[in-house]
């Protein structure tokens, strides 16, 4: 294959340059593309790649538990496995786009994979603090001092924040892609549409499909619940334009939304995982939880407030007769 053709195929494997982070473009996406080409030749499906990433990521997370010599090298092996898992996480989406093997199950599985990585990471970091106590607050958190519940509470709260951050980042990214590429280039769903599909299925004949849709519909409802202005905008432009949204409206929305895409990326993986690696290397795992609770929550709040504000502005413009076709 000619180099120009390979470059073209690589660009086709990306969601969009609007939503790609610099680290991904320079590192994860090229490696993911190489994996995707190999898996395509071997006949391996995107979902199988996602499942492989789960094993790698969970194994890497478990290895972060070891916080004392002579096993500290296992931390670096764990970091390597998590990075490897994320190249697979990149590859499954690129493979799906190259081979047109899209599925809602694949989208759900992709989200679950990251949750399982961090589930293993959180448990490992907590048990590491309790067992080894090698940070400034280590003695305070160690077994037997009566303060174990504090590190567990911090970790659980950080995990809940993480789930909310990842869900909001994914939702804003898909909304941006909807205006950039249309329905074909976005995975934006609505709970109303998912409910219609859900009610058409039978528990007897479509048990697994209906069960999957049940959880995915609830996940989508949660995303919609914290974006009321966005939902108002969706209803407004659907009522006025249907599926024929004016290009000028698309362009104006993209310009408002584009600056927020860097926050969706920072809330997804790279920034948080770098912070986690640093906290492990300096032997202060609890700092990672603080980073999620303080820094990443502040980013999420700014992103939500800003997005909701300009969605309200667009609704007002539409109601005043703007963007008439």
C-alpha cells in the first residue's frame, strides 16, 4: 500500500481532529492503527480487542499494589501494561471504523473496560496505602490504627467522581461530533429512542440484548439529567429542522464547543493516568484521589457550566427566529 493511501486510511480511523488529544495523536493513535491493521488481517473483531484490553488493564492495576522493595519494579510493569491496554482501547475503535464493525455492544464494552481498569487500580492503591503506608499520610492510613475507613471513603468518592467525569466527557464529545459529522459520525443517543427499542424487545427472545439496553438506557438517562440546557437545544433544533440542521448552525455550535474538547480529553484518560503514575512513583497514591476530587471535578464543573450557558444562548436564538432555512 502506498504511503499516501496509508495516511488516508489512518485519518479515516480517527473520530475527528477536533476531539483528538495531542498525546493520542502522537502516541496512542499511531500504535492503535498498527494494531488495528494487524487485527484486521488476523480476522480479530473489535470486541475481542476490547476484552483483551480488560485483561491487560486489570493486570496492570493489580501490580500497582506492590509498594515496597524488592517488588517495586512491578509498579513499572503495571504502568507498562496499562499503557499497552490503552493502545488496544484505541485500536478497537480504529478497527471498528476501518472495518465498519460498529455495534452498541462494542460501545458499552469499551466503556466497561475502562471502568474495570480503574476498579483494579483503586483497590490496589487503597490496599497499598493500608499495607505499606509509604506516603506522608501512610502511618495514618495503615492497618490497625482505626482510620482505615477514611482512605476507603476518599477512594469511593473519587471513584464516583471519576464515573461522572468520564460520562460527561463522553457525552459532550459525542454531541460535538454530532454537529461536526452528523448522526453517521457520532454515537449520540437519546433515552427516548432507546426506550422505544427496549419496549420492542422480549425478555424471552432477546434477553441479553434487552438487558444490555436496560443498562445503557439508564446510563444515557443519567447523562441527560445533568445537561438540561443541552436537552432543550436538542428538542428545539429537532422541532425546527428535523434532520436537516443548517450548516451555519452546525459551524457556530462547533466554534463554541471546540474549546471544551480539551477538557473532555483531560477527563477521559491521559491526564488522570499521568497523575496516577506520578502518585505511584513518588509513593503517595492518596494524592491521585485528591487530584480526581479537586482538580478534575473543577474541570468538569467548568465544562458543564460553560456548555449549558451557550446551549441556552442557542435556544434563545432559535426561538427568536435565528438560523431560518
